[in-house]
């Protein structure tokens, strides 16, 4: 694919909502629209694209509010595009109800966005788009880190999740395609990678391999120039002790274990169709935590239909005692087409919100405890640039942390007299904590 060498005369404003998987698709669209100059100023943009999220009520609301606000402020001759999950999921209704939108497209046409814009037409392909090594993405937000998508769709049947209804069954990229993409990104200066999908631990199962992630780890370790990597979104029933061992023994993949549990009571795991017993789940989590320098992240749902007071108390006790490094809690919301929506043992919204608040408080405390535990210790970090907080503070994150979601470290002291190179790895000493930000001083370049 050849790109125009002329300086772009038109401007593009892109908003990518929801998960990092959406971000990868947004970057593919940016790659197809290199004839446009990317701008933060939506009011002066010729083309505005919102890549929407349709996962839960709050995400849907954010997507609709964002696109309507952008329409309100845009210039008359601009083109407004609604893409992604929400658009795919409610395509018929939205096309009727939102005449403000010029182009609608879903989750199957990211690589055709340039044609759709040129022809000013909407399109919803039957097949979900899966990025390949041939798609020239414009990586955003970092000059050294990139997200890489392993697969699309999901074979799980969780009671609360509608994703398979509009993303379809699991469809993995080939290992060869992933290796090519990572190799190409390394040539462009990228050295840190986060591998993502709806269910990463099922990678390649649709192609007949139960050890897809182990194969991925072996392949990525052979790519010269990859410094660090991590895997996001493991699923309980497809994560094995062997996989945990493989990650822990890798010299490239950090001991980052991100597994959305959703609950821990046996009753709720069965109702939620999570495919793993509570005891086995606890064993798996303890095994992850037992690995040296491990980092364990999860998410929970509060107020799912059928959740008794006892179930909720068991969950709270587990979260309090386990010591997660990071957690998130979502309030349950009905999703069309899910089994949870059809249950008659729904919980009042007031109680759902109350439970989410209680669990959120516990999570805040366990996160703070994890952060405070780092004070006085040394870690390897990526320094990304000046912080938004103050020009004299540098922004960094531990090499084990995922960008954006796990936190930020402020560098306020430097024992190393050499000029600091943004995007390189440094050893730092954590000296203190301010709010939820760790403070550190540089000891040496690694």
C-alpha cells in the first residue's frame, strides 16, 4: 500500500472509546487515512471518527454523548463517522435515530474506512475485521509501546456479556502474522508490547492448538529488539498452570497476570457461566501471586442477578484478603440477548450501586497497599517524558505495568548525570507516595 507523499491538506479528529482492542482498530483506521493530518481540534476537523464501545450501559451512554457533542460543535462541511461496537450492535436503530451521523460502520470495515469516507457511504460487513501484519497502523500515545491484537470474537458464554452476539466466535490471527507485525514494529523503534483480545488464553484454540500463548511466547522471544511484553485478558477456564510457568520463566514476558474473575462465590460463578469452580480459581490466583515479582490484576461485577448478600460478602472478603495489585468493579447492567437479562432474580439498582461502592472502597485500599509496598524498593521503569502534573516531574511506569491502566510514577530526582532518553529503561528507587502516585529517583540506566 502506497501513501501520498504530499502534505495533508485535510484534518482528521479521532476519538477511540472503550478498550485497548478498540484502540488497535482505531490505529488501523488512522493508517488508512494518512491523507489526513491528525488534529486534537474537533471544531476545525474535516473528518471526525468516533470508534464506539457497546459493552455496558455507561459505555454506550459515553459513546452517544461523545458523538452528539462533537456534532454540536463541528463545522458544517465536515464528515462525522460512527464506527465500532455500539454502531454494529444497534445499527438499525441508530441509523434511524441519528440523522446527524454521515457515515455508519461497525466492526468489519476498519480497513475500508478510506473508501467509505471517499464515497460517503455506510457499511456493515458480515465478518469481523481482524488486523493483519499488512495493515499499516498509526501507533498513538507512545513511541516505544504498542498494543497487538491476538484475535477477535469469543467462544465463552458468560451470562452477562453480549460481545459474542456482535463480534462472533473466536477468530485467531496466525502466529506468522503476529511475528511479522511485531518484527515490523521493532524496526520502527517499538520495544514494549501488550498482547490483547477478548479471551487471550484461548488464542489459536480455533486453529487446533491449546497452547497458543506458549507458542506466542516462544516466537516473540526470538524477535531481536523486543525488550518487554505482557498479555492482557486471560480467561479462567483456558488459563493453565503451564501457561503461568511459561510466562514466569520468560526473559521477555513480564509476570503480569490479568484475569477478569467477575466473582468468587461458587453460586455466582455457576450463574455467570464462568466455567471454573471457586476452589480451582483460588488455586490459580494463588499460583500467579506466588511467582517472583508478580503483578495480579482483575475485575468484578457487583449486583449480578442472583447475587445474595452472602455471595457479596464472600467476594468482599476475598478481595480484601487476596491482595490484588489492581482491580476494577463494574455495576451490573442488563444487556440485550444475554441469559442474565432474562433472569427473574434481578437486584434493585440502588443495591447494585451500594455494593459497587462498597467493593470499590475495598479495591481503593488494596491498590494503595500495593503501591505503598513499593516504597524503599528498586524497579526497572520506562520513562516516557515530562508529566502532565509539572514540567520538573518526569512520567514513568514500571516495565511490568500496562500503559494507561496501572498507574504512573513521578521521577523527581536523578543520581544519573547522563541525559535521560525517553522510552529507555532505567532503574529507580521508589522514595515516597503522593496520593496514588509513587515518587522515585533515577539510579542508573539499564
